């Protein structure tokens, strides 16, 4: 019985670790795509709180879709703070999810 509990715990732990790695891969890919779309200088740094990743739940879709939302805060010439929100939607096209080529950018708003 103890062996079964350890085995189940191990599977859950590995599953969570893999999901975290997938989200990190998707996050890196989204930063690269956003930098390209907005023509940002190389080395632009984003705060962790500015990036939100969620899985789009659509029963009609077979493949997973992920929505990555960036909130970029800046100031205009008068010192007024502005917040612009950019949304990137990805389709998971590969099996693993640990490689950037496992995702395809399908929309940028």
C-alpha cells in the first residue's frame, strides 16, 4: 500500500514539474514573439507580474490553446502612466510542449 502511495505521488510530482516546464517554454516563446512584433530592443526585460498565461477552454478544439497576456506600463511625455495590454494566442501543435516548436502563434492583439 505504501508503494502505491509513493508511486502515485511520484507521478503527480513529475506531472506538475512537466507542466511548469511547459509554461516556462511558452513564456519564453511569448516574450520573444512580443519583442519581435513590437520591435523591442534586444534584452528588454519583463516583470513576472506583467505576464499571465492561461489555457483556453474550448470543447470544440482538440488541441490545447494558450492565451498569454502582457501588461506593459509606461509613461507619456507628461508623466501620465499608461497600461497597454497585448494578447498572444498559441495553439499547441507538438506532443511534448517543452520545445518552442511545439507551439504556433495564431493571433496577436
